[in-house]
C-alpha cells in the first residue's frame, strides 16, 4: 500500500474525530484471504470516569446489527444446508408458539430479507422482566401479538423483530442457547477468539475483566450516569441477557473480517447456499441476512453493485464486501458515545469507503 493512500485514510479518520462523527474508530481493509491494512484512532470513551483509553486494532466494539448476518444468518444457512428446514418453511412449523399468528405465517426467507410483515420497531423492552429467561419468553409473545405492518412478501421493512424470532427459533430447535450455537458452529471452527456474546462464561469477557482487552463505550446510561461498557447498547438484547439474534455480539475489526470473509468464498459454507444467501431477493434490496449496495448508500462507490453485500450496525459499525473484486472494508466505531442522537456517520461512511478503495491494488 502506498504511503499516500495510508495517509489519506488516517486523515479522513482523524477528521471524523475532529468533526464529532465518533470518539474512536478502527477501519480494516483486505481480501478474502489477507488483511491489507488497518488503522485505529481516537478513544474508547471521552466521558468520566477517566482515564480515557486509546482505541487500538484489538479494541472490542458493540457490533450491534452485524450480529444479524454474522451469527443468525450464518446459523440459518448451516441449518438449511443440512436439511433441517428450508427457506420456504413457515415460522409456525419451527416455533410452535407462533402457530395461529400472522408472524407465524412468515417464511424463513421472508424473515431473513425483512419482508415478513413485521413492524420496524416498538419499545417492547419496557414490558420485559429484568430476568433474561423470563424476558425471552415475554418478548416472543409480545412480538407475536404485534399487528402486521404490511402484507408479507410485498416489500421490505427493516426490523429487529424478525431476527429475534429467528434466534429464538434456532434455540428452540436445538435446545441450546444462541451463544453456544455461535461458539460451537461458527467461532470455534473459524478460530475466532475476538468476537463473542459477553455472557458470564465468555472467555472474551474474562479477558476484558482481567485487563487483557479494551471495550469501546457506548451511550450514557440514564440510570447510572455512566457509559455502557461491555453491556449491549440495544435495549431488547440487553433485557434478553445480552444475547439475541439481532444484536449482542462484541468484537474487534479483525474478528469481523474473519467472520465475514467466509461469505466471499472458500469451503466453510456450501458454495451453492452462499450464492443463494448473497443474491438480492428481487424486487427487494435485501439479500438473505445481508443488505446490498444501492446508489447513494453507505458503501460508497468502490463495490460491484450485483456482487456485493454488507450490513450496518446502529452503534456505528459496518462491513461491506465485494467478492468479484475481492475487497472488504470493516468500520467499527462508537458513534453512539455519549449519545445516540449523533448521526454524522451517515455522511462519513461513503467518504471513508471511497478513500479506502484507493488503497486496494488495481
């Protein structure tokens, strides 16, 4: 990589800090086989209590909705490839509690591409118990009681609720917690040690508590007045014990690259199923578990429109990959620290991606 390209990336990141896009960030770029470069800037937090640790390449971020494709989408792909169910199986055939409900009529395919008729969002967490086990049962019933927002299959409306249902469905089918499925079926086989749900038995959580890992803080908690650190920012995932199909994963940029690169090719997933999941579900803009680039999107201009997928995370994270050009860019930031009202990252992302594109070999 040229010094000019490296300097340009660092300059854009520093300008992101100076203009208040985020307190800290890591950007990583590479191919399916190799990391070509990585830059870390800023701080893990900028509010009390001090000191304010610097962001490094190993800093862990709340990955937010990157959990959807990297965990839930991957687990569903493996299950479909193994013949446990099909993409056209209705939720009601896999999750008994959903029988007789509108949500239960949605197929696995529809839930993966946000066309299952579910509303975008509702503050269901306000009705949940602080006991995670009780909260999981309650949120399931609350989602199933929601009225349909549109006739399923007619359009895409991005919704966390479909992936919460998919996560609960996977747990019910296997009899295992989602974090166990992730560790045994994805993280373990891929050798990923820097991305995990931070449950009490998480080795990553232990490393952080022992001072061997740093975590970027997110929003100031209204109850304590302290920034959320090592605690999931998303309220629904938080009430579910930090583990859900839509959010909850924490990780480093390198770990995101490890989890995402298998979607660009290789032998971890059966090739025919990877191709199906990466394909845009026309006329929708979504693939299965993944978003696809559209004009003016956060991916910038560096990707092949019909050979690229990616996803954003509310806390300030993203991953975009182009398997035709063999390119991937991971951006992890804590743009919601100290408040979620900061939306400057919307204009920043495409500018960064276009700058990073110049660092790839021709």
